[in-house]
C-alpha cells in the first residue's frame, strides 16, 4: 500500500513540458507511481482543480541562525518551498572558535539585519566545526536544507583578525582547503564568498582579502567531493567591477569545474542597460565553457525604513547611522536632540534625499500620525513647510521611531524588463534573501510573485516554464540529485496549489523573533498542501507535526 496518493491533479512535473492529468503515489518518502494509481493509499488527497508540482527551491537564503530555533524556516515553507540553500554571501555560523563567535554575530547583524540579542537568546553555539553545526540543525528539520560554507567564516577561523588585513599564506590556504573538504564530506553544498560586504566597523569582510590562488585552491578542494557550487555577491555599486567579478567566476569555474552563481542581477532605472551587460558577460563566460549563472528575483526590491530597527539605506549617512547604533529607547534622544537636528538634515540631504522623495508613510502608532498613513512623505513635508529629512524625523518621533516608511517601485520594478531576466536560462530565479533583513522586508514569497504576476496576470511565461524555473532547473544546476521533478524514484517534495489564486500575501510586521526582535512576514495565498520527503508538513493553512527534512 502507498503511504499517500494524490488524485485528479494537474501535474506540472518540473521538467518544463506540458502539464497532464494524473494521480501521483508516494511510498517511503519517494514518488512510487504516476498515472492512474490503483488501490487505496493510507492517506488520499483529492487535488481536482489544483496543480501538483515539485516543491519549490530557494537558492539564496540566510536562515543559518533562524534554523536553530525554527526548523520550518517560516514563512518560506508555507509558500511551497521545500528546499532552501543558506550560508550565502560568505557568512555562516561555522566553523567557529569560541573566541570568534562575537565576530560572526556582528557580521550577521551588520550585513543580514539579524540582531545580537536574537543570537544571544536562541543560537547556542554548541558547535565548532561545520559538521557539528549540521548535526545540531539536522534533527527535526521540516524542510530540506542545503548549506554553503561561508568563506569569511572559514578565513576568520584560520587567520583570525589578519583575515581582514592580508592575503593568506600557503599554509593557511592548505588549512582552509582541509576544512572545506571536511565540510563537504559532512554534507555541505559548496562555498559562498563576497566581493562587496563590509563588517560592523566598515571594513571589507575577510573573503574580500582573498587572492585568486586562494579562491582557485578552495574551488578545487570543493570539487574533490564531486559536487559543489560557489555563490557570491558582486560589487554591484560599480558595473565595471561587477562585470570583472563575473569574469573572475568564469576563471574559477574553468580552473575547477564547479558551478558559480552570482546574485543579484537586477533592473534599475538609474542604469537601465546594466543588467543587459551583465547577462552578456554571463553569455561570454558560457561560450568559454564556464558554468556561471546569475540570480534574480521576481519581486520589486521594495523595503521599509523604521528608525526603531535597522536600515542598510542609512549606512552611508554618518549622523543617521550613528544614531541607529544607539540602543532603544536612547535612540529617541539621539534623533530628537535639537542640537543634532541640523547635522541630521544636512547629512540626509547629501546622501539619501533622492530616495526620500519615494517614501510613503505606512503603519503609524500615534493618533497624530494616523491620518498620514498611505500618503507620500514629500507631500506631507510640503504641508508642514519642512525639508524632507526634518519632516521624517518629526513624524517618526511622534511614534517613538516606529513609523513605517515604505520605499516601493524604485528598483527591479518594471515587469517588462524583469521578465527578460526571469526567462533567461543563464539567470536563475533566486536572490530572495529570505531570513535576512527581516526588519526591512520579507524575502519569502517569490514563488507566489512569479506565478501570480508573470504567469497569471501578465501571461509572460507559461505555468510549466515557471515551475521548471523554480524546481527542476535549479535542482540540476545546484546538484540536488533526485529532486526537483515529479518522477518515479525521486524524493516526494511536492506542493499542491490553486493556479487561480496563488500569490504572495501582504507583508505584516510581527513580534515573533527571539530576543524581542521584530520582523516582516508574508503569508502565502492559494497553497493548499506542502509535502517534504513524503510527509505532509502543511495543509489547510496550518503546520503539522511532521518533520521529514534532510540536509541535501
């Protein structure tokens, strides 16, 4: 008897071909039959009128800390994501020495917007090696996890503070390679690095000090396992440097045979042809025989600013950045100080003033601010007779700095341009950043964005093509083995959804993170059932007790 039989489904199998009507059976965590399945399963689901697809794959998340207390990686799983890849952008929580823990925490706090108090409350650091970290998170996983080893963590573990000062010696490179080989043997998926990130002191993260001999050696060490992906974030603030980063990835792929992935590649109206030049560079590297892909996301790069939280938009504005480092509630005093106001207004006018013209006032908390919800900050500032930064501070201070200022449609917001990235075979659907920047936006839900806007509303791509991009294509490129397809013998990672209603829900700001931290979440629409390795982990809008996820 099959453990589960899904009846009357419209099967979109992840291979890109036409959908078809069929039953699908599951036994012992694997797909056991496709077609007209005879006999009754221990559990049966009638999927009539719904799509049955492979579970979606998110190749760019930062759930490394969250997975320590939330084995479901919420809310990604409810959006049909059954496999997440974490450890991107050179950052992981292992390997780590006891004396190096604070450094990793501070880098995560600065780069990924995950607060130190959250680490203190819920990340135990009972491990040192990468293998020990995997052993810690493995029990009770609700979804599958692919874990990259962070180059900055690896470099800091071997070189300490000097990892941010100089290139590595031959002995240090050998030590890093040995650790990476051990991590790959323990189940790591690959290595992540960065060309742009800075630490809590504004210094380049350790991976940025690596030379080509170190990078080639690490890629070759990774390749000894017979698999491995190198992920990186480019120096995207300078197009010429980003193009050089892509070319370097081509060299690394040719030297080692590994697949390389660079994120993000996005459309910006400020540089409308930049993405085209990046794609052309990817094509150039592919013509040389290199396996180099970009990543792009379906959603517009929208975010929120709350002066009570963190904001990477304010990093480059000295007085605002300094005030954001002050603990709450003392921060109210830092922003409200009359003597400092002139400096705050002047600094903002020199740096983020153009962005401020795009800000809309979102959620407010005081009676005085309630009438302002939904209005453009620029209009309100004009009525107040004040400069934009001055008005923003006055409004925020009324709410104890909790006021939500929304920036929407500034970057990656033109669907006519974005779809050209989303349909390009050298650009994977990725770059979600789910699990990071949680007080500025929710990275989960790109699956709904793609299937809602670009399939149902606009009809730019077929449902079959979209599902292929979210499943089979990624599984093959990222070495996920027998996943990503509805095929006999493959892992039963499955999602049942209504193609007429599936969407990314509205963002909500909630208080559900350890350490009294808050985050944005969005809940899925139109997804009925999510199955991981044959176990139903979510149905009827609720999580079950099933925990069948594995390290992949």
